[in-house]
C-alpha cells in the first residue's frame, strides 16, 4: 500500500455498529491496571469492517464509549510500549528517513518514549501529551506540555516552530482530528513532514466509533482523509511498513507541509 489520497466514497453507516463490533476485536490484550488494549486477529477484521474510501463523516463517527474527560483516563502513568519491537523499529526508520537531523521535532500525543533514531541529534524535541509523569520520563524531550487536544485542538506553539511532527499510535483517540491536523500545519514549517503511524491495537473505550468499524486499510484511508480535509498538507502518502517477519503491523500516513 503506497498511494496518494484520491477519490472518496461515503463512510459506512455507523448506526448500531459501535458496541457490537468491539467484542470481536478483543482477541488479544495487554493489561494496564483495569485498562485493556486490544487488537484484531490478523486477517480477521470484524465482519462489518470496511475500507471504503470516504466523503464526509457520519454524525456518530467521533463518539466514544468512554466520554469522560481524557484527563481521568490518563491520570496515572503507563510506562509501557504500545506496539512490539518490530513495529517500533519501523516507526523509528520512518523518522530517520523523514525528519531532518538538526531540526526541531514535535512528538504529538507523546509519552515516555518518542521512537526517534538514537544516533540522530535534533536541535529540539518537544512533547505534547496527557500525563506529566510519562512526559517527564521521556529522555528525548527538551520540553513538554500537558494539553488535551480533544478539549482544545489548537496547539500551544508558534507558527513554523517545527521541522517535522510525529504522531504515533494515538490518532484514533482524537475526536477533532481535522482541526488538530489543520493547526499542526500552522506550527510545521513549509516542507516539513507529519508522520502519523498506527497499528491494530487501541484502548477500545477511548478510540472513536469510526475506528472500530474500519479495517487496517480503512484506517489508513481515514487518516489520509483527515490530512486532506485539514488543508495545508500536500504529497499525502499511505504506507504499509509492517515488519516482514510478522508481529504488530505498522501503517503510516505522511504529509508534507505545503
Ligand atoms: C497509546 S499512547 C501512545 C504514546 C506514544 N505516542 C507512543 O508511541 O508510545 C496514547 C497517547 O496519546 C495521548 N493522548 C490521548 N488522548 C489525548 C488527548 N486528548 N490530548 C493529547 N494527548 C492525548 C496520551 O497522553 C498517550 O501518551
């Protein structure tokens, strides 16, 4: 899968699908206290999964099972990795290829690890996330801020402040993704890249309804659609960087600030 964002057909009808689909996904889990992060069985997406390309978002697209403030869910640190080593290496390789050495990088929806290549020095790496303890433990961050993007999609950064931005295994939690990515275009300089990566795991109660009814290919097309809707991003690419030997798949959507 390596394509550019093109024509879109309507999203599937979400009515009655949200709650029904989740149990089918929960075939694997990593326990974090009472929170389970689940993934789909490879090759067995839920029966209603759709990779249909899209125009417009259905009314319930961004509803979540847990609509409590995100600050509650992220009130305690999770010093874990959310994808396996092979998938992390794929993220790191993308960053190695796409973020300029010596540049300023924004790690959006960050935690205690940024997955940046260890051998590369950046002028400045800034993290934005929900848990102060996680962000404080991140050795790559020169600065960080706790900021709820679902409450306030506008980013607390200056115009053109960054040479690139990463958003790893978290885009499925955004309820206003187009607004966030539109403002991200403001803070990334012309020619800088956004690298949005994801696998097939999520915290199901915090992922948006639309994520649950799409399969892997549908997720890739959805995220490309977000970038196209946001504006300011060109050369949108959809990539499958899943490691050859199996394990967690790794998909990416990349855009260049136009
Ligand atoms: C699955 S973790 C991924 C963390 C990290 N990017 C990584 O690759 O390991 C989800 C991250 O999204 C962040 N996040 C979730 N909801 C958010 C929100 N409303 N605003 C900002 N960040 C959020 C959390 O702080 C958490 O670090």
